[in-house]
């Protein structure tokens, strides 16, 4: 009895393409895998809502351009 080899061929093709991409990346000097996480010492916590509000209060803003009318 003959079985459908379509799914198997697709899996093999996908694996082949994946390895081709990894080899190309390695040839360019890239390594596989995830990039390292940013160290906690290098992260900064900002009080964004307060900073944005302070900036908007201190900055004189010109008139915004009117939005183009939309047709429904």
C-alpha cells in the first residue's frame, strides 16, 4: 500500500531550507540562537507619564495640521 509522501517531503524541504539559512548566517559571522538578555544593571526605569506631561507643559506647540476629511 502506497502512502502520501507530501507531508514528509514538506517537512524535509523545510528542514533543508532551515539548515541552508543557518549555514548562510554562519558564513556571514552570525551565530544561531537568541540574543543575550540585557543585564538588569543596564536597564533604566523612567517615570514616563510624569516626564511626558512635564515636557508638554514646558514646550510651546504650534497648531497641528487638520486631518484630511474621510469619506465613509
